[in-house]
């Protein structure tokens, strides 16, 4: 994943007829996916993806994972659906719903280098 100002902008997405906004922030060590139910910015989803290889996010067993673009609608929707299925109540005020192991989600969802 490359760093860019565009990734820091909020992006609108509709997941199962519910509107969300999301963004990716990156630093040298981590890419962080954040999503909020539209109009409910007090209980965000926050998923961390450590950068393991030369600044690129990589699933250790799947080096091809560096090609995943978390900012595309299909990946954003997948991460939001996963968090909702795990108990994230997007419209309920509260602390961020934090998932430290974003790559664990990819593995749980059956990620393989071929898609």
C-alpha cells in the first residue's frame, strides 16, 4: 500500500444498505483502516495492519498480500462486514472497536494469494 493524501480522505461506502465512511492512515510501521457509520463518528472500527517488509504490508505466509488495497470498496466492505459479525455496533456510542491483527482477519476469511 502506498502513502498518499487521498488515502487520508474519508470515503463513503454502503454496506448491506447501511452507509459508512472509511479511511486508511499509514505511517512507517502500520496501516490503519478506520470506518464509521455515517453520522456516528464516536464508535469507529479500527483495524491495524503492521508493515512487515520494507514498508509494505505483508501476510508472512503470503508475500503476494502486499498487493491488497484496503481502500477499495470490496476490501472496505469485507472488513466492515467482518467487524459487524464480530460484535461491532457501529451506531452505538462508545470506545473504538479495535482489531490489532488485521492479517488475522484475512486468514479467517480464507485469503489466499490467488484471491
